[in-house]
C-alpha cells in the first residue's frame, strides 16, 4: 500500500475535482460530510459496492453513495470546569449561553475561514439560528468579547486555560474528543469538558476514485479502514470516534469524552453547504471586519 500525503478540507476536495480525469491515487480518505456536496454528481467517487460496517449506515451520504464513513469527531465548544468552579460561575451549556454577559471575554475560536474546526462551528451556528439569524448571533458573540485565532492549535494550546499554556480563555471551540487529551495521570479527572448541546457533525469518509487504476485493491483498503482492527485503533491514534458499532472506547474516553448523541448534533445538508459556503464566509468576513 502506497500512501500519498495530501491536503485536507477544501483543498483536498479542490484537488480531487481538478485531477478527476487522472487521479493521483486509487482511493481517497479524509473528505468530510461538510465538503462532500461539492463532489456530488462530479464522477469523482465511485460507487464500488464496498461493505459498510455495522452502524455505518447512519452516516450514509445520499448524494454520494460510494462514500464510506471511517470516523467521526464532532466539533463542540469545550470549557475549563476548574475556571468556573474557582470563580463560582455557572458553566455555560448552550450556544445561547455564550452570548450572555457573565461569559464576556471568555471565549476563543479558530477562524472559520482558516480551517475545518472553526468552519464547523460556523455551520453549527447556521444550523441553530437559520440562514437569517446566524449573522446576528455572530455579532452578539463578538460584542461579548469572542477572540478569533488563526488556527485550532493557537486557540487550544495558547489561549485556552486548560490547553497546556498560559491561556486566559476558559471557553474554546474544539472537539467532543478533546477532553480525553486532558485526563490527569491518575485518570481521576479531566481538564476540559465538551458541551454536547453545541456540537456539529464532522465525519470523515473514504472512497474508491472513479478512474482508479486498481479499483479492486482500493475497495479492499476501504473495507480494511472500517474493519474492527482499524476501528479499535482510531481513538488513540487519531482522536476521533470509530463508526463501527460495538467497538469500545478507551476507558478515559468513555468517562470523560463519550461520543455525543448523533441525533442531537447540529448538521447541514452537504448540498446546502456546497451552495452557500462562499457566501457564508463572505458574510462572516464582513462581520469580523466591522
């Protein structure tokens, strides 16, 4: 198996579209449900008939039947519980809480225009507030002191109070799995907590490329990635959740970073994202620039 390292997010999708007539590989892994709308009907991902693992049907993409879910890692707001305890301040729980005066100057997010994490949070606000309401919500966030960082690593590692640095922000946009990285050595506590009512679905997929030179081999790779062997390794190696039903999470994950209830997680239709992504980012740029 030869692995060709590539881009992620929007860059990956753009490369797939540009090279669809002469693909650089036989299979592709790493595109998400949030970028898949741009691949629908473009003859990029083949419907190769790969077996879907038990539990994988809930992640099926109607407009891209050849895509097979491998892992999921919902983007969620995280908090530092010790900060709120020390200030005798109630923990926020919902998106609406984040714009309340008591949480002024306490939140940081990665820039939605610079990466998938911040972009997923933007999508969460659009799903929650609607196409006519999210702009007003972002204005409220900014008026309440929201800090926008260039990247997730800067937001988590430098600005978040529980991220390992000397941050000043106890609220950060990260992942449902992030608390698992903050578990104490004795396994008794975690420095971060994910807010389930703020999560947006972020599932990664694999698929056979339409003009693959070795489609049979590519199909085997697709099915291998959803095998029990690989699925068991996903949490510790990738900080994502396996999609295969019956695969147990590590103890620390089960206790401090359980997978959110997917039926309650915010989501948007891939076609809706593909159609509106650029306009949403343009509107957000105008709001951030005010």
